[in-house]
C-alpha cells in the first residue's frame, strides 16, 4: 500500500502540473481575443479545449490507491502526453505572440519617424503552426477520455440513445438507393437527404445467438459518442432485412463528414497511390489504434482489422488524411464466434479449440500487422481479391519472408516473418519507437522474451486496456516525424 500511496502522490504532482500548464495557456490566449478574426478564432479554440482537458484531469482525480501498478503507469503516461501536447501549443502561442509584438513595434517606429512602412510581416506560417498544435491538442482531448476508460476503468459515459436524426429507412427505400462502390472493399456510398453515408453491410444467421443485439448496441454507441469518436464514423441509422430463413442483412449507415474528398479503402491506396509522408502514415496508424481502443471500450471485438476494412478520406482544405475503421461484419461481444483465419489473424485463432476463442489481444495482433504494412507502405496482398472477403494470400514479397522462417511451426511462420520485418526493415523507415509498438502488438502486448507466467492474462480486459494505453496509444502519440 505504501508503494501505491507514493504513486498517488507522484501522480497528484503530475496532474497539478498539467492543470497549471492548461491554466497558463488559457490565460495567454487572452492576448489574441481582440486581434483579427483568424487569430481570435484560434485563441478561442485553444481556450475551449484547455478547459475541457482540465475538467477531464480534475474528474479523473483522486485515483483509487488499490489500483494495480500497470494502471498507474498507464495513467502517468496519459498525463505526461497531455502535458507535452499543452506545452507544444504554448510554445507555438508564445512564438506567435512575439511575432505579433514585433510587427506592432515595427509599425509604431515607422509611424513615429515618418519613414516608409517596413516590409509586410507574414504571420500566416506561425498561425498555421499554432492551428496544427491546436488540432493536435483537440485530437488528444478525445484520446484522453478513451485512454482514461481503458487504463483505469473509468465508466464509459456514452449512453445508448438515438439522436433526432437516427435513420430507420424501410427495406424498399434502402434497396432503391443509388450506391457507389468503394474500390477494393465491401463498402458502398449512398446519398440520403443530401448527406453521404458509408454503407457497411453485415450478413448473419438469425439463429446465431445475440448477433442482432450486438450490432444494434454498437450502432447506438456510435451515435451517442459522436463528439468523441476518433477513427470511427458516427452511425446515423441501420437497416435490417431478412434475406431468407438462414440469413439477415444488417446495414450500418455511417455518416461521412462534409468537407472531405471521395473515400478510398486503405488497400486500394496501398496498391495504387504514391507513398505518403511518414507523418501521414503515423496519422493513419494513430486513427486506427484509437478506433480499436474504442471498439474494445464498448465491450466488443472487431475481428476483421485489415486494409480492406479501413477507409481513407482527405480534408479538402488542409489536405490532411483521416482513417476510419469499419467492416463490422465480424463484430461480436468478446469471446463469441471465430473468424476464418488469414495472416491478419493471430495464430492462436486458427482452429476450433478453446484456445481459438477471439479476445481483445487478437485484435491488437491484427493492428500490429496493419501498422507494419502501412509503415513499410508495401501491400501484403499481391493482387485484388474478388470478393474482398475471399482468402487472403500473402504477396510474393511477403511470402519470401515467411518461407525463410525455417524451424518454426507452420501456423507461426507468418508471425515469425512479420516479426523479422518489424525488427530489420521498419526502424529505418518509421523509427525505433514505432517499430517497438508494432512488435508489442504482434506479441499481444507482451515483450517477446517474457516468461509465460508473466504474460498478460487473456481474460483480464481491464489489465489489457491499461497495457494498450501504456504500450500502444501513448507511444504512437509521442512520436514526432
């Protein structure tokens, strides 16, 4: 208990430091509220997110002294990243303030001496840097709440509800809609009442337990938690239709935000577009890692994380790419039903034994494969598959790495080849910290050389959540490209 008490005191100091930084940043924003519109808007945005983050820190305190050490480590990391994000914004704000004062002084000197005015100063670049920092803090504000829930078991505050715009179109109306396909995915885009929706169709056996309840539960969570979603699209309705006595079609209607370009699947982008910057790759990875955490926060496992189930869209103003996880056809409550194995699946899920039951760590393994694939920006699938849900053969390039894993059981050769890629090829492209995250995901958050008795218990969701925050979310958001 003494050790936990010391941890509480230490974290109390860290939390107070975060609150002080937030308070200082909030007050510093005041100097820009009377400036031109763009500066004033940026200052108000920053003040708003500072207030919300400060409230979150205050509400998460004091911590229960009985919390496990892993949860303290995770929460300490959350606070450290929060402080770093606020410090980054404050640094940009101070630099912008100095430039504004320099401009004002130069103009005063020119007016006093009747000299020609100085060359025009441009604050556009500094303002753009500040706005990037604000966007970074706003994103972390969303991640903070998710991290808090996963790391220390804070209650999920997103109730199940229907917003006033929740849609239940009739089956006839739904089938008469015009659909546009999203290349190399099972998704389609439909327009309803002048808004675009990504349509994600799930087929299931109505006699297969509580699948319908699981899907409806998830749809309502995506509606209720819209403001805090990262890497997931808000669900604004669904349609369920009996195809026959053995099959029901359930379609999620996922609202596509305005101001973005045409959606593309990550697989199509990997196979057809030029390689993006490492910062864009990192952003895609951060979005998907957050989305996986949110699915787990809702008590579900995704079971189908791969480039075909991820949609990319580009902001038409900033050019920034955002990634969204969908493809909810395998979505179930933890431990229910297996999926057909492919190399995005953990080896333990291959087969029909009790060991093959699907748990959160298996989603984390799939995330590791995905992070490796985008980090190398080389498709692990060599050709388009028709339909996309058909078996996933590795590309010839990846198969070479798999075949070199001699002396490894057949069902673990793919994992062995992926680990070698993460160790030998990934660090030089994405850095050691990113590569470490990938390797931890591929080992389901256990260090590669950890003893069996020290591994994270597969059934302990809270402990898995704390480790996920500490070893995946926090490191990914600490990387600077």
